[in-house]
C-alpha cells in the first residue's frame, strides 16, 4: 500500500482567538470582575446614612409630628423677620399663652454643618429676638432656600423651604386642624 502523507490542513487556532470562547468565558469573567470591583467600592465608602439608633430617631420623629399637630390645633402662625444686620426676630399669631422662649431652627438643604439653632427670648413688645445674636454665623449663604422651624416645649411650627434675605419678612401662616 502506498503511503500518502495526510494533509492535516491549517494548524488549529488558539482557543482565545475564537469568538465563542469569549462568549462562554468572557461574560462570566467580566461579571466576577465587576462584582469584586463593586464590593471594593462599597467597602471603601461605608454607608453613613444608616444610624445605629434608628429606633430612637423614629420615635423622635413621632414626637416632632405630635408637636406640629399641637401647633395646628392651637392655630399658631408666625412672622420671621431678618434685620439688615442679620438678626432674627419672630412675632407669633396665637390666642394661646406665649412661651418665654422659642428656638428658631434653620436647616440648610444640603450641608448639615450650616444648620443653625437660634434661641429666641420674649421681648417687651411681645416679639421674640435672638438672645445672643450671631450675625456672621446665622446665614452664611442667604441665597439658598432654608427650612425654617419655630418650636417651643409644647409645639412646633414648621415650614417649607424659604428664602431668607436681610430686611425681609416671611409669614408662616396658622393652619387650623381640619379634623
């Protein structure tokens, strides 16, 4: 028998040059790499929004809501004034007894370090003014819209975001309870 050399044809290509190889192994490989990358990013940036005392904070929210309900029941309204020097004063519209002191809360929309708690004391004319004016610290950025709340021990009057500019007044109307 004659022996003929068998032509093996072209040399086989390496597996990594085949498109099916990348479909079968590439997609799961990319998934593993993306998962490890996601895990690394999550481990580097711990979630600071989750509080360890979330239950106590939830109860505090309920107390705030009860105090806001009390302000609606009493029909309390207020006018907040900002003087040209940046001092705050509040005039209450209420028929209930006036507290000796109030707290004016200014909450910045984004930066919590700019939030302010300003104690207000009753004045001889019946209005409330800052007990220790902090003109430079009160509103470092008056161009933003601030959340304004006025509270006493018994009630809390909250408002939406408001623009507070020197020399202007902002009215927080009294809301009567509908129930």
